C-alpha cells in the first residue's frame, strides 16, 4: 500500500522538499513466503518507506514490502521515484547512505576529504534527523507499531497506512504525544546501498554544487 500527499516544504539545506528513511514493523511469522519477511536483524517485519516534511508530517508512505527488502529497492519500485525521475516534483530528497545518490536524492559523502564536505555531512545529518524523529513520534503515538503484530501481512500494511493518516491529523491539530516513555530515534547504523548501484552523475554534480556553495 502506498499513500502519497507530497507538498513542497522548507529545509535548511537548499532545495530540500523532504527526508526519506525506512523503518521495520515487527510481525508474526506469516504462513506464506515466511523467509522473505526476515530482516537483517533476524526478525519478521514489514519494511516501511517514509518521507516526511519539516513539520514531521508524513508526505509519502510505502507499506507493502517484506522485511528482507532493501530500502533502495523499495524506493526504486515506488511511484515516488517515478514522479521525481519524470520531473513532476521540484526539489530534492535527503536520504542516508543506504540509498543511491541521484540528481534528486542527496546522500552523505562517504569519505570526507575537505572541510566543505564535512560541513555538508553535518548539515545533512542535522536536517535528515527530522525523519528519524518522525518515525519515533509515529511509533510512540501508536504503540502497536512497536510490538509484534499478529495478523496477515496485508492487514498489517493497512493498519500502518491508517496510523500515518492519523499521525498527520495529530500533527495538523497539534495533539500532544502520550506522556509515558521517552522518544526513541531509530537510526540505522552504517546503512549501505546494495552492491552494484552506481552513483548518478547528475546526483554527484548536484551534491558538489551544494557542497561548494554552503
């Protein structure tokens, strides 16, 4: 299931319209194609792609892929990528190093060599942190996303999409979070794009332009 409500927003880095990340929702082992749902951490899950804006509103959601699917593939198969590739969305996304660098998707510099590249990476991390916070808020607001969901994967995906819609309503109406517990950020440690994915030349030129003009 994919929900899309993309709108242009503002960020501290120039031209950014959203930040993207994936998060896993734990599920009971399904009876069909069970092995596909085992993620790299060893449990069964749905891998959910989320794009948020600077207000932590969810502007794009993909909730249909089993946990073994890499974030880069989910993006590649999504309507979101087709929209950007066709030029129907003006602006850039920020993603971690698990995503490929593209002319519309800025990722960190892996091996920093200059002060400008270090500054870019710092700005990138500070700005992209909003999507990790958004995921933390979503899972704190709807605790079912923290625990193992014991139902068919398709049903789980419908529930995930529903929580995203309710989350946006809460953000718009400024409904406070439940008071219990601390907000936990789900940062993926050292994410890496799948082997064989090449950096887009247009993406490299765009990123270099941002780096040199910070």
